[in-house]
C-alpha cells in the first residue's frame, strides 16, 4: 500500500472513532433533555404557587420587610451565574458568562460593587483564570441539580443579603441571577434577572379577577414574609438551575450533532481522496508492468 | 361546593383535586378549612396535613414546614418535602 493511501486510511480511522464518541454524546444528551424538561415541568406548580403567594403577600400587606424594600443607596450587588460543569456544549457556558460580564458592567456603571457567585466548573475556571474574586462557588451538579443544591446556593445568597451592605463588606443590597432559559429544543437564551429586592412578579397570565384579595395572615404578615421569601428565592434558583440544565443538554446535543455531521463530511471527502490515491497507485503499477514488459520484449528482440 | 386543593413540593405535584375539607398544623395550632373559608395565608410547622377528598376518602401527608394559602375555595399547600 502506498504511503499516501495509508495516511488517508489512518485519518479516516481517527475521524470515525471521534464520530462514535460525538454520536454517543448526542444520543445521551437527547435522552436527558426530555428528563430535564420533565423536571422543569414538575417544579413549575410549586414555583407558580409560591409566586402567587409572594405577590399576594407583598401586595396586600403594608409591612416594610427588608426583603421587599429597595435600598435607598445600594452599595453592592451579588451576581449568580449558572454555567455548565463540562464543555462540549457549544457556546452554552460562554453565553451565560458573557451575559454576566454585561450585567457586571451595567452594575458598575450604577456605582455598585459586585460579588460573584458561580455555579458550574466553566464559570469558576473562567473567573479563576482572570484572578477574580469569587464569593461562592458550587460545582458538580450542573446537569442534574437537586433541590438541596439549590437551597445551598440560595441560602448563601440570602445570608449575604440580610447583612447590612453599608457596614459589612460581605453584605449585598441586590441579588441578580444569570441562567439560560429553556424556550424550546432549539432556542435557549442566556438571561439576567433581578431576584431581590422583588421586582415585577412575573406571571404569564393575568391574575383572575377577584383572586387578589385581603388575606388574613397567620400568625402575622411579617412572620409570613420572613418564612416565605427564602423559600421563594430557593424555588427561583431551583427553577433557574433546572432550566439551565435542560438548556445545557440541548446545547450539547446540538453541538454534538454538528460535530457528528462534520465527521460524516470529513469521512466522505477522505474516502474520495483515498479512492483516488488507490486508483492512482493501481494505474501506476499497471503502467510500470506494461513498461517493464515492453522493455523486456524489446531487449530480447535485440539479442536475437 | 368543594375546595380545589393542591399539595405541591418543589419537585412534584403531590396531590391535587376536589376536597371537602383540609386540616393542617400551623404555627398557631391546628386549623381546618371548609368551603367558603376567608382568604388566609398561614405558615405551617412540621406535621400532618390531611385532605378529605370529595369522594369521602381521607389522605394524610407528613410535611416538613411550608405554607397554606386559601382564597376563593382554592387551597394550596406548599411544602419542601412530603413523606
């Protein structure tokens, strides 16, 4: 076998091996998206009920709760970025990190200091490489977060929030979150949202008439808010993590699909090249044999 | 007239449907909810929640903390974990 042909065959073998890996990852991600989507759906009733409750309490109680009132002169903000633990997901983590950079720039313009809380190895290594300060980091569960993981993250944020930012360097006045919204299998958006103080309470449908009414609080509105808001933040963080996980799988599936397609193209063009090389080799061998036979024939004809 | 009851945890909807009455333990003590209860928002402590369904069967859940909200014959119970 000629040298050229051998090189082509070797490259084809390596591309085929890579293709097997990317194809496997594509299939794994595809099956996990469905599961992740179901988890998002399963967590929605709780999040909706909680949102409904928070909006009711916030609207119909006159309590000045630290969690709902905006600081007059905010000093510091916490930014929670949710990224992936592993790569091979195209621009998924990068998009979230970039969204974070934009938000941080925006907050700096407003004269706020920022504290970074990072979920996922990708964001952590991005910050570490740039020698930035990290106030909190959590890794190891980005593709399958549990409620306990979300609670741990949320509790760290709330802890920083209840400290007085004016005197305590660890305190923050605002909490922002950056996650990747799972719109559909094909569309995922990195987006930034403010969690605290409460902004607009989002709801897809307007509250039914007569729903918001005077509530009786037991024991009283203040205690209810105290108990409600940490849960609300936990649920928001949990929902963001689940959506991000679903987005991560979708992004990975897409990236691996295009890698598999590229491998296919590469194998096809390498096969063509290898065939041409083989044919050239055969043609050369034939012409060598013919040439050799001719030489032999003319040599023996001369001797007679 | 029945109550529309939902018992939800962060990971799933545990129970939902029509019920005659709901009882739960709040910070201030046990509470029973029947139809046309006034709008209420209560903090629950660890304990039992029992729901008497419209078909007469009673289901009990052990909850660890949570909230109970009642409005317009709609009861939602939010809890972190159910066992």
